[in-house]
């Protein structure tokens, strides 16, 4: 039985297009060769404006071993955020802290 990774994005504010962002990051992790496009430039501008000075937590359940570089590159591209720390949860969970 193959377990697919899941992504949950948290912030201390309301994130526009949150479900689309989570879906996009999940697809990037599970199928790196063919990630979906994240909607429109308007979505990106709206996200970037809201999250500009915010701390973001991305919880990945059942992470794939080599997913971190791809995920961080995509988050940097989408949200202009850098990794500042990680929290190891259970055996199958990691939380990335981005600023």
C-alpha cells in the first residue's frame, strides 16, 4: 500500500487560496516530474502580499526522502520565504518553519 504525502500550511493569518497552495505542494512532492501550475499570477501576488512578513509552518506527513530541496525551491519561488528551522514530529511527520 503506497501512502502519499500530505501538506498542511499554517500561518497566524488567513491565507488566500490555501487549499490550492497545499494541493500544488502535495503534487510537487508526489509527482515531481509533472507538477501542476499554481493558478494565476494574481493568486501569487495575493499570497505574497499577505504572507510577506509572516512566519509560515508547512507540515508534511509521510515525507519523501528527497522532497525537501524541491519543496524549498518552490516555496522560495512562490512566496519568497527561506527555511529558518524544522520540527520533527512523529516518525512520518516534519514541520518546516519559513520566514
